[in-house]
């Protein structure tokens, strides 16, 4: 009897809980299932001069080989090579979660003797992806829009020098409004720990000095645990990430690890005491991948979209003002082409006309006078083309 009473009390409690339970607490699970079914995509750009280990680091980050058919150029070919944009796409699956990873490489960057505006093709590529997404978003079929926008750019800085070179500064200043830039101190195994510390401080100082806007880690929420806050602070202090890349497995202290074997010892890629590779991988994949995509969508793409809409609006307003001026002056015929005028003179005339349209209403009297003179001149040309008037006396 006591068991039956206890069971009845338990059933009544569960029924009361069911009455109070609406069910929207399962929304995160629904979003999770839908996201996992759809899959994720991420576009990563790597930039920097040749020989800094960009390809090796990418293969080490995602445990894949994206550069199987790569052809290495000799010194003579490298001098004459222009900056190219190459894409490598690979589908990765881990514990049922699918990721479409696109790596955008920039071979030839910084290798020429004259590197003037060698970053222009990279900036144009980023703008092209924004433009394509803007066109798809404004089209009729918006269900299956392919997102090829660049979410992050790993910029590799040479360890041989005293900080940032002029090319590094110009590249980052040209792209910091278009993409999330994460600076990388390449080949950290060529520096001592003290040299790495000094070089990091010097690079951070120059980034602030030249006003370069690199990717900023979001601030932690107040309800986050202390371990996460400490990990986030370590990531912020690690900028620029001093990394080592290696696809070779070596044996160290009875364990097989990825690293580089030297006569004086072994450098382990995934050892936090040797380099920042693990911190970079955690930031890119485990903690900040979604934030990189959000910043790209909400900041960089929105800036591009707003600029496009403003340009389109200005063009529409200019066209309306031009049509209004045409109606007021009564010139329904097209503007005649001036013989012998080249393109620059024509553009100058159009620019002057646009400036006249944009003047205040109080200053429009000379423009109307000019328009009347133009009409009189046009009517004289039409009169001369029809021939002389017949003599009234002869008629």
C-alpha cells in the first residue's frame, strides 16, 4: 500500500511538471540537429611570402593534404611570377559534423622585385566574393546561396627582421576593413623564446602605431567560468601566434609526435611550450570559428552592402535630376556628340553637368540661361540644316 501511495504521488508530481512544461526549452536541440544536418562552411585565406610554411601549417591544422599537385618554382620563375589566387576545397567530417573547408592561397605574393600594390588582386578577390553574395542575396532564388566570403586571413610575418616590413603594413592596412586578419609569426623554431617574446611585443606595438585593425577577440561574458576567461586572455596575449608546422611524425621520449628533428633536439608542433600552434587551432576551430563568420557577416559584408546601396541610390538620384533638367529645358533630343572631343573631355563635360545639377536652387539662374542659349544654338543649327528662308519678295 505504501508503494502504491508513493507511485501515485510520483505520478501526480510528473503530471504537474508536464502541465508547467511548455517545450520551447528544446529549441537549441532543434537548431543543433538542423545545423548538423545542413553542415558548416568556412573559408580561410593564407597570405605571405613564399617559404614561410603556409601550406605546411594548413595541412597541420586540419590533418589533411591540400597541396598534392603543387609545383615548386625556381628562383627565376618566382621573380617573374605574378600574384595568383588559388582555391582548395575539402570536405571534413568529425563525429557526424560536416565541414566544407575552403583554403584560399596567394602564391607569388611578395616574391617579385617590385611589389607595388601586389595586394590589389587579393583585395579584388575579397570584393568579388562580397559582390557575388550580394547578387545572390538580391536575386529570386535565395534558398541555396553558396557562401564563398573570406571569413579569416592568416597573414604570415617573416621571423627574419626587426618587426613589420613596409609590405606587411601596406597589406594589412589595405585589407583590415574587408576581412578578419590574424597575424602569424612564421617559423618560430628559428628564434629563441626570448627573441619570440621581444618580436611579439614589437609587432603588437607597430600594429597599434600604424592603426591596423586586426581581429579582436570578443570579451567574455560575466557568467563564464574562470578557466574559459583565463584561456581567452592567453589567446589575446599570444598575438601574433608564433607557430611551427610539420607533417612529419617523429619519436620523442617513447611517443610518436608531429614535429621537427634537429641535431640538438626535437621541436614538437603540438607542445604549447614550443609554439602557439595549439592555441591557433583552438581559436580557429574550437572557440572562435563562428565568431569569425559573424564578424564577417555583420561588419565587413554589411559595410560593403551599405556602400553598394549608397552608390546605387546616388546613381538613381543623378539620373532623376538629369531627366528633370531635360524636361525643364525642353530638350527632348539627345545631346549631340562633339566632333574631335576625346573621352577625357567628354567625361569632364559630364562631371561639370553633374556639378551644375547638384548646386542649390538659388544658383540655378545661370544654368537656365545656359540652357536657353543651348536651345537657341540648337535651333540655329536646325535652321541652317533646313536651308535659307525663301525670299518674301520673290514669293
